[in-house]
């Protein structure tokens, strides 16, 4: 009795089944990340439908008073979700180029989606990848900088290196501080879209 999202395996796909993506999504769901997995077969993956806009589009539409705090709140949650995936040992695999992998819903809650290339076997790099995308080397990084103000790139890169060498909560919080996300509330504003 509700709308769902269905991913269908293409006949020319290099994979023969949808089970791997389902397993990765199910693992992410244990940390309340990603759309809820509902069912899977060899050719179909059925999951919760997330209605919203892609992160780059959402950021570009923001104007006026409260914009900075709205962006900070959403990005803080994205980083927290990335941290949780790192802790879980699940590498998303696409967060360094994530224009289609983060959806912002009507309550301004961010959703990491598309776990097709995710892996529980390779070294995790979700936090470092998403920070590269959001703050360093992409078109969206420039847009975010306009909304948040300048972020010290040298400090951020140093913090990311420290985190990569020693993946601790303390090093993660240093990244949040450099990105001006450390003192941000994490509630979602239901009336702001």
C-alpha cells in the first residue's frame, strides 16, 4: 500500500544477480543508513522509495536566512553516516563522486543511496571520500563554500590524512571542526523545504 523503489538488473549488466547490492544495503540498514531493503531476487531489488532531490540541486536552491545552518546540519549528518559506514567496515565505493548518491528528503534528511559497488572487503574510505567531494575537488565544493564560507583546505587535508592513518572518533571530530560542522544540531527541519 505504499510506493517503493525497484532496481532492475539490465540484461547487459556485468553482474548476474542483485544479491550483492542487497547484502550491502542490508548491512548499511543495520546503522539506519540508506533506503530500507524490502526484498530481492536475481533480477530485482525492492527498497524504500526516498522522495527528494539530489544534494547538489538542493544546495543550489537554498537562499536567504538560515541557509548556512541548513547546509551545516545536512552535511554533518552525511559525515556522521559516512563515519558509521567506516565503523561498520562497509565502503560505499562512490562517495568521492557522489552527485547521484545523496538524496535530501522533504524533512532535509540526507540519504546515502546506491550500494551497487559497495564492499565489506576493501579498506573503508567513506569519510575521506565524501570530504573530498564536499569540500575539496568538485563543483559542489565551490557551491558549498559559498554557503558555508571558506574552509581551510590545508587543515582539512591534514585532518583527513590523520584520520586515514588512525581512524578514531577524535580524528573524525577534528575533520568536523575544520569543516565548521562540530557544533551543529542534527535535527531535521520539517518546515524548511
